[in-house]
C-alpha cells in the first residue's frame, strides 16, 4: 500500500484496516511492482511454514525488506515448523480432491513424514493438513486481538 492506501477509495465506507495478517504470503518480484506492497502505517504480521515449497522463507524476507521497511507500525514474522504453503486452506490441500491441490513441501524418500523448504532447511516433521489449519487459525488470534480490541492487551 504505497504511500498509505492507494486503493482506499475502493473500500466500503466505514472500513478501516487496523492490522494485516498474511498467512503463507506469496508474491512475484519479477513481474510485479514491489512498491505496490508497501505498508507504512498498519501493523503487519506474516506467517510462513518451514516446509513452504512455494515461496519458503523468502516471503518473510520480502515483507521485512520491502513491504514494511519504512513502517512506523511494526512487523512481526512467524515461522510455523512443519507447515507448507497449501495446507492452510481446504481448497489447495490434497484431501480436497481439487485439481490444483497438492502437497507443495519438498520431500525425500529417506525422510518419510518430514519436509524442507526450497532453501534446504533441515528436515522437520511435517504437519498434517488438519494440524496445520488448526495452528494457522490460532496464530493470528493474539496479533489481531492486540490491534483490533481495546481491552488493554497491547
């Protein structure tokens, strides 16, 4: 959101973004204008799995170096051990039966039940689809509660 909120005029009246939580974020720095992602006044958190075969830890580096580098509101990065990119939702997970649904983690026959990210992290136990969705649902709660409620939990 370069310069604050370039698409603000498209939002419904009364809507205000007070926090942003990116769950397994993806981006394409080769074809997209990176400045369009800049967030300067809104607290941001990004959750990426250590077995993300889509973008790996690069997404966290992107948010830290590009999207929130000039933020006055802060950036939190969270790594979820054993999580991949596609299991955070039911449409991209293999059990959905959808054509594009697959396990994007990198596997090795010598390490069953384990995975690694494209950067070659040590093999870690991979979360099941259900366990990853449970963890993915719980992760944003504290961050969003801190920024969206007035209960003094900041």
